[in-house]
């Protein structure tokens, strides 16, 4: 396994409420969710972030968020859907898969509370970190010991979008 991975974690954007007869997997982004994701991706691109690959939960709202990041940031690879980003999935299996993809800068789009619990697990916190919609955190891996990574930064969209 290689070292030197930067893993960016993000929660999907604002999504439509679940309607009668609709599966939670089918919920799409709202217009506001799309707009906020475009702005966040633009801000991260201006910051000089380099993303090689975007992985996403297979739920529609997460995939749509991932596709917007991919397009705005000019990422050449296709979005990879991972069931391990569905809430309740095993963190160790997810990290094993991400490391096996052999990319150095990976953006993972998931759901709350799973993504906040994942971040906490990765950096050794006892309580989950709360992820508002479109929040992005950067975790750096330079060893394979637990806690595996160190938090480099975490930005809420309200913080970064005021700078645009």
C-alpha cells in the first residue's frame, strides 16, 4: 500500500424531501443544492486543490453532487460509486478500497451522520464531526496506523462562499 493520500470528505448538497412512494436512493438535488455545489467546487478549484478521483455513495443526490465537483474542477476520471459510502457501511472496508484505487487525491461524497462518523474514526475522535451540506474536510495519510490520518482542514460552505 502506498502512503501520501489526501482524502477529501464531503456531504452531498441540499436534496429534495422524500415523497410518498419514493425510495431514499432516488432523491435528487434541489436547484439550491446544485448552485451551492458549483460554488463550492469553484472555490476549491481557485484554492488550487488537485483532485484525481471522485468516489460517491450510489444514492442519486450524492452522485449528482460528485458529478458537479468533477465537472467544475475539471477532473478527468469518471465518478466511482461505492456502496461503502452508504450510511452504516464498514469504514475499514471503505478505506481499503480507496487505498487500492491508487490515486493520491480523492474526494469522497457521502451522507450524514456516516461521513462525520468516518472523519472522527479516521482522526481518532470519540464523537462524530457534524457535516453540514457541502462541507469539505481534508485528511492526510502518511502512515497506516490508527488513527490513520490527520485533519488538515475542514470548511463549511458559509465560510468559503463568503470569499467568492
